C-alpha cells in the first residue's frame, strides 16, 4: 500500500465517522461540530487529488462560513429546547430501510465493473479552472447563484411578519 | 448571441422577476400615495413576463432558431419549446388566479418573483441535456416552490411547507445519487454521451445501471407525484395556498415528466435498459391509478380529493412512458401521448383549482359537503367546474376524453392490453367521485342563497382554462401535431 492510499483510507474513515456523528448524536450542536470534521476530511481528499484550490475553498466556505452559520441559526432559534424533535417510533424501520439500501448499493457497486480510465493526477491551473467554470459550465454556475437568490428571498418572506398592513 | 437568444424565454422570466422585486422597492419609496396601484401593477408585470416568454418561444420557432446553447448545456428543440409554452402558459393562468388571492398579503412582489423563477427552472429542466444543469434547475424549481407552499405562514401552510421541504430535499438527494452512479458508469454528465456509453456497454455495468435507474425514478417520482412517492401530496396540496396547489399539480408535475423523458429517452434509451424501466413504469402506472382513485373516493376535502386524483392522473401519464420502450415503432406514440395528455391536463386541472379558489374563498370551506347547491349560487362557476371534472373523468367533448383514448390506444398497440384495462376500470371508479361533486353542486340544497361572484381576474383565468380544454376537445389536431413534433426529438 502506497502512502497515498494510507492517507486516503485515513481521510475516508474520518469522513465517514464525522458523517455518522452528524446523524447519531442527539445533541444538534454536537452534530454541527461533527459536520465540520466530515467537511474538513473531504478537504483532505481534495488535497490528495492535487486540487489545492478546492481544498482551500472547502475549508473556508464549508468548514468555516457554513458551519458557523448553522451554529448561529441554532443559537437564534433556540433549537436546544427541543433536542428530541427529530426522533420517533419509526426509528427501527428507518434503520432497517437504510441498512437494506446500503447493502443493495454496496452489492451493486461490487458486482459492476466500473470502466473509467485512470489518469495521472495533475494540478489544474487556475486559468483553466476559471475557463471551465465561466465558459463551459456557465449555465449551472449562474443557475446555482439564482438558487441562492431565491433562497434569500424566501428567507425574508418566511422570517418577516405580516405587520404593517 | 445565439446562446443568449435560445435561452431567451427563461431569461426574460428571470429578468422580469428582478424587475418586480426592484419595482416593489420603488413603490415602498414612493410612499402611500401610489399604494393602491401596487398590487395590480405587479401582477401586470408578472403577466407581461410570461407573455414575453411565450412570444419569445414562438419567435424561436418562427425564425427556426433551434439548436444547442452554452457549449452543449442546453438544447432548444421542439420538445423544449413544447414545455416552454406549457410552463409559461401555466404560470400566466396561476398569476391571474393569484391576484385576488393576494389582496391582503404583504409579499406580493416576492410571490410573483418566486413563481417566475420556478417557471424558469421548469423550462430549464425540459431543455438542459447535462446532469449538473438538470440538478441545479431541479433545485431552482424546488426551492421556489417550498417557499410558495409555506407562503400563508399559518399552521397548515407552514406544516405543508416543512413536509414538502424535507421530502423534497431527500428526493433531490436520491436523484443526485442516481446521477452520481450514471457519472461513475459512463464518466460523463452529458446525456448524449451517457446514452452512447450505455448503448455500447456489454453487461458488466448492468447492476449499477439498474440501481441508477431506480434512484432516478425514485427521485423524480417525487416531482411527478406517483405512488409510492406520493406521501406528501394530500397534506401539501391541502395546506398550500390554492393557486400554489394548482401550480404544483400542473407545473411541477409536468416538469418531473419532462426531465424523466429527457433523461430516460436520451441517456437510458438503449434497448437493454429501456425494457427494464418500461416495466417499472407500467407497474407504477397501475399502482398509481388504482391507489390514487380508491383513496380519492373517501376524501371529504376537495383539495385533497384533487390531490389524489392528480396522483391517479400521473399514473395514466405513466402508461405512455411504459409504452415508449415496449416496441421501437411505439416510441413516438408513447411520448406524444404523454405530451398531449400533459397539455390537456394543464388546462383541466388549472380550471378545476381556479373554480375551487373562487368557490372556497366565498364559502370559507374546502369541504365537498359545503359545495351543496353551488349551482344555484353561481351557475357559471358550477358549469366551469363541471366541465373540468368531466374532462378529468374523460367524457366527450372535453380534452380529457381524447387524451385518455390516445393513451389507452397507445397501450393496446404496444401489447399492454392489461394496462389499458386497468386504466379504463380506474376511469369508471374516478367517475364516481368526480360526478359526486357535480351532483352535490346541482341537486343539493344550498346553505345560503347569497350568490358567489368570482373576481374579474379569476373569472378570466377560468374562461381561459375552460375554453382551452373545450377547444382541444373539439379540435385536437394542433396540440396533437405539436406533441408529435416534440416526440420526434427522441425518434
């Protein structure tokens, strides 16, 4: 096993553990902290793929801004008052369904022969990345920003009261 | 410029959404003097946007400006243009029906902007040929709709919004998972290239491909509101503001079918996999029709009843998808049957919901029992609702009759006689609960003699829908030709 593989399996294990922590802890603040762990580990995968820029963005935006936003929302909405809100008697059934789903996916993934060529990992220059993002993938990129705009409008509509009319 | 030009119908909607939001700020600055004009003017702006979008699409056809745009992300063909008209028309009727409904709401501008953004997302869903663009378009449509469902902010509407958001997010994730599998198998996000690789594959990726297919059906099945992905429908349809329910039941459902046809016919159209998904769709069609209709029988609330009826109708559309892969020459027949049915369904269901808006806002109840004697209080509204319900049942001379004949005929020709029989039996069951409403309106004694007068805009929307479905019922050939032209894209 090469050292890249060792690092990969370590990072992958941390990602999975972090993700499990998000869904398994009863305390939402702990969930948010586990989310940071999972997102930072994903940044590690990006570094392994020589995509430093993506790794930095991942840490700055997901590990930093997004999780802090989540923590702020928890603080402002006092979500700690109802830690059991997302639990119910269907928990065993959900676990069963999710387990079956997992087994099925793993079986299908193992029994398929994934084609896909293996290529040498090369560092993608910023210029090429910018061209890809703003030329070839301009439509999804712009629509993604529209999604954010719509979400922003929605947040205003839902958060503001009807007073003043 | 070609790219921008072909993207015009979506672009003009988004531009108008921005204009509406900015104009609303202008009104806020202008003070209370101009307040009286604000609501009608914003509605007029939104209507202008949809009209401009329809005209732009028509011009694209007139000048033969079809083709790809933005380096192969978008393909404006007859299929995409068919849905441009369908979505922009639906949005226009929904906006007309909303003007009176929003009389006391503070966020009129945001409401119209969200409707327009959602419509643009639906159009994009029908025209993009790349998985990543499909996903962001799906989210644009979805997020706008989550907010619109919760727009009234009372208990019912908020609950509906939350349910729709949670289930919608899960279904998006499942669809994305399916897309990831497709990408893993083929190494491309372009539907054309995926189709090419899939048709050349010789079995070693088969189990992953089947799994991808199942995930995609589950993810988009939520949008199409078919059994077993229909759990959200009754609660969300009941809790959402009624114009939004109308938009959901027509626009969102049609968008689901559009993207499913685009993906399954382009990327998974190869015979080795298409026979699999055709079987899945045939089974889901039978279950959706039967379960939707039987549950609709016992509903007391008309919005819930129309919700279950829309599940059953979606099951009928699925017959067309099941036909597509049954035999090669049937490809056109099945696709064009779905498209034609979607066109007639848009008029029919919009008409039915508009009548519900008009009647329910007056009598203050969505209960079918309270619709007693509506015919005496408002003969025209009762007549309009009756025509829509007859069309949903599939009785001539309405559009629904021709659509059902078309779909069942397609099923018989593709040797799916059992499915056609299930469909016909279901139509009989459906007739019972549709006609029960009609009977209740005409024979029962009204609770009060006060007449029900729909507003001017609502009346206009109603007239458009009812006239539309009667015209299609009597002269179906223009819509038939349009659906056949759109289906030929996959031929």
